């Protein structure tokens, strides 16, 4: 049995008879190895396309041994540093003694090709040398680069390829820079003049200059300082001379004819320079080159081009317009004066166009709006085709149209008149019986309504449009002259532009009409159940007072008995169905049909309730003649409305007036009434003179509504912010309301004072701000 002690002794004995080999590296002949490397590198650099017979593995092994093995002389100098220093000295000697003499002294026509030939040999050879010095790059150069500057010794340490480029730059390029750069610039100028040149030669030399920029943080600095700056300077001189030759023509030459040719030439030049950037210039040159070109060729002559452009726009010279835009788009700020020119042009053309149709447009909303649309479409097409929907020119279109729409020969003080006429134009489109509605297909009508919305968003007084549009919609709904699909589309368009709140009342009006239809069915059932006569004598629309523009006012009007009994019967039905609700009859908005049998040919008269009351009086008088006082006494119609009704009946020759003044005349039924058709509509017929306009009344209502809108906006803001300065409150209120109308500062100030009096706000002690009172 072997004990552990005896086992240990056996192992020790075996170790003594078989000692482990030493790991210490044997010394090498450093100088001999280096001479081998230097000879091989010389052959590589002289002819990199046929490298030395030593394989890359053998080359690499020699470098590895030089970095890791001690020298035979026993020196303790760091081996890698010694090798790095010898390599640097070798490269400097090679460039100075072998390369420079082969390039220096060559004529200007040959220096670039000689330089590029030597550079390509050096570049390829350095790539080979860099790879075989991989061990030194990885194990020593990178570690040295990461050490503090104070510990690096003399100078920075670079990887082998970078070291080679630095040696080339300091010992060859710096010495030969001037003739090389001069030769490059000469060749580039020949290229610009159309003389064939070797683009590959230019590209190779310029790429070599870029490669010499070895600073990793600013890799193109060397290229910029040694080539680009001089290149840009000569470029500016070249184009300044060319521009001067193009534009400075004899005085008898048509200057306006020169500029289109000049723009075409400059555009071609810019394309050529872009090609040069691809063919042989470095991409970092593009911004500075383009800036220099644009400054010399375009910026310096913007005023002259813009002045000429007025004639191009007048004559619709599309090619010149497009080219001007393309050139100015390349400039810094050059589009702004063109944008302002287009905006002013739109404004002036719009105002002049409206002035030409001023008299007609005062009476006809269609003439007014279609002039606006014609100008808008013309310049909208220009923005699309010429300016490619650039945001600057979309803004010019909006601002220019906004200016002339809201202030022109018809809208002299504000945009309220434009809003009024636009709403009436929309009314004509949406009324199926109107001429312009009949002349359009459904698609054309939808497109025109979209155009109306386009103009609508440019109005300063959108609330005026809303008020007039609501009035017109109410008439269409009450008179049952509407197309449900088109009305719904229009409201949806308005909702998309203005939001839910703007169209809420319009939608409620449609809801009321729908409810009224259901209520009419229930009323018919009610009459049948009560066994009351139902001859469709009465159709009722129930209008919610807060949604509709019509307001019920106390009236002394006495409807005829046949009408009064129908109204009483429906009122009883309605009060039985809805407890606590009250009805107020809008007789001035109601219509009916009377059959006239006194004429040679029976005809139906479409009349208002007030007109019907007047005409039905004649059923009780065999003489068919009544005085003004008799009509007023029997009907109790207010004087203003009575005068209007009698005027309409006389204008349409239903009645004959024997005097010149309505209150002093007698009125007789016209028994010789003739009509081309059986039905005669009087309810919407209006004489050309004597009818008061409701525009001033509309503006009065809008002004009152604006007061409440301003107050509501102030309260909302103050409730959220609690405290605001006067100026900030005014600005925020204006911003909040600008989608509907733009209040002036004085109106905001007045309403602030009203709210202070009502104890919604209080003025702070400094007098410059306000506090909300809960």
C-alpha cells in the first residue's frame, strides 16, 4: 500500500528528472529584421500592384517578432516605440528622396497626373503596410492614444496608414500645394468653359486632398483650407464675370427679353455644378458652393427679376414664372418678396374685379361671389401649378383673398357685407327652385358648396354669415323648399370647418322639422279619433324658440274664422299632449293657398297668412272694393306689415289701387287677373322698390350677439386663470374669438367694464390687471 507521503516523493523525483522548458523569449537581431522590412516596404511602395515575394503572413510575423522579442544588444528601449520611430523615418525618407523628385518640376499640364500616379502607389502600398503592422496598431498605438498627453512623450502616435498620410502631407503636399491647386483650378475652369477634361483625374487628386485630413473630429478641415476656399473664390470670380457679360448688354437691347434667357442659363449652370459635385468634388463642398453660386447669380439680381416678373404674370408667361420660382426657392429669403408680390397682386385683382361688377353685385349675390371665386380659382391654380403648393404661396393666396374679400368696393368698412352676400349665394344654391341650383348637377352643386366654404373660412365676420345663413335656412325649411341631402352636406361642411357649437342650432332646426312631421301624423290620428273633419286644411311646424331666428311678438292680428278654428283645434291637441308648453303663432311666416273662382279661369294663389286674411275679406263684399281703413279694422294687421302686404298684392295685380298712396286708397279685386299657369305665388314675390332691407337688422342682432360672446370668453378665461393683466386678457379674448369674428380692443374693454359692474371681475390695486370673483 502506497501512502500519500510516498506519492508526493515520487512526483518530486519525476519533476527533478524532467524539468519544464523556459517561457522566456529568445533575443532577435532587431536591425536585421528591420532591414528586411524596410527593403520589403520599399518594393511595395514602388510597385504596390506587384508586392514583395514575402507573403503577408511572413511579413506580419516579422513585425510581431520585432514588437515582442528583446534585441541582441540588450537595450531596454520600448521595442514598439523603436519600431514606430524607424517606420516614420523610413516613410519620410521614401517620400522626400524618391517621390518628391518624380513630381516636382513637372509642367502644369502634367503635374496632376504625375502626382496622382505617385499618390495611388503610396495609398495602395500604405494599405498593405498598415495590414502587416496590425499587431503594433492594436497592442501599442491604441494604448498610446488612450494615455494622457503628458505620458505620450514627443508628439502624437497614429496608426500606420494615418502616419503615412501625415508624412505625405508634411513632406510632399505642403511643398507642392500651390502648383497642384493651380493646376486643379485651371482644369475645373476648362470644364466650365466646355473644354473636355479628365474627370477621373480631378476626382482622384481631390480625393487625395480629402484623405489627408486625418483629424477625426474635423475630417474635411484640411480639404477646406487647402482647396475649397480657393476653389470657392475662383468660382465667384468666374460667375461674376459671366453674369456681368450676360446682363450688361447695349442700351438698345430689350432688357426684359434678356432676363428669361439669363434665368435659363443660370438654371443650367446650377445643374452643371451639381453634376460636378457628383463627378469629382467632395460632398462637403455642396452647401458652400451652392451658396456662393446663388449669391452671385440670383441674390444680387432679385430686385431686377421681381420687377420683370410683373410682366411675366401679366402676360401669363408660365415657363418664366416656374423658372423664377425654382431659382428663388434656392435662395435664403428670396421667396418672401415674391410671396408679397403675389399677395398684393391677388388683392388688387380681386378689388378691381369687384369694382367692375359693383352695381350688379349690389343686387345679385351670385355676381359678387362668382367674381370672388373666379379670382380665387385663378390663383389657386397658380399656387398648384407654378409654386407647387409651397406653404409661402398658400399663405399668400389666403392673405390676398382675405384682404379683398373683407374690404372692397361693396364691403367698404368691414367684411359683414361679404358674409351677408355669401350666405345669400349659398341660399340660392340650396334652394332647388332657383336658377343656379337647377343649372347644376348634384356633383357640381357639391363642388360649388365646397368653394363657398373655401371663401367662408376667409371671412372676418363668420358670425354674420351664420346669422344670415340661419335666417335663409329657416325660410327654406318653413316653405318646404329644400333638399335634405344637400342641406345635410352643407351643415357637415360647416361643422368640419367651425366645430359643433357653430352648427348646433342649424342641426336643431332640422330636428324640429322632423319632429313636426311626426306630430302631423299624430294630429291626423287625433282628428280621426275625435271624428272631426280632416281635409288637410292645416299643416303645422313646431319651432323651438332658442334654435330658430324667428321670434314671436304680440300681435293684434285677427285671422279669418276658417283659419282661427283650425288653430284653436290644433292648440287643444298640442296642450293635451305637452303639459306646460305654450304656442305662439308666427302668422307672418305662415303660408296658404286660396282658390280664386271669380276670374275667367280658376287659379290658385300662394299667399302668406296675412295676405290670405286680406283677400278673404272680399268674400263678404259684393262690390269687391274695400278702403284701407276697412281692411285695417277687419284684420288688425300692424300698419307696416299691412302696407307691405297691400303693396305686394297690388304689384302682382291681384288688387287694384285707385290712389297713389296706400293709406289713402281703395282696393278692388282685379277680376281680369291672368296667369300663364294655374298657380300664382305671391308669398315670396317682392316689388323692386319700397321693401325695407333686413341687413341693418341682422347687423344689429349680430352686434348684440357679439357682446355676449365677448363677455362669455372673458368669463371663461378669468375663471381658468383667476388673474390676468389687461393686455393679456385682451389678446387671449381676441385669439379665442378670431374663428368667428375679430373683436377690436375697444369692444373688449367695454365688456370688461360691464362684467366689473356685474361683479364678475374686479380691478386689482395696480389698475393693470383683473381678478375673477367666484
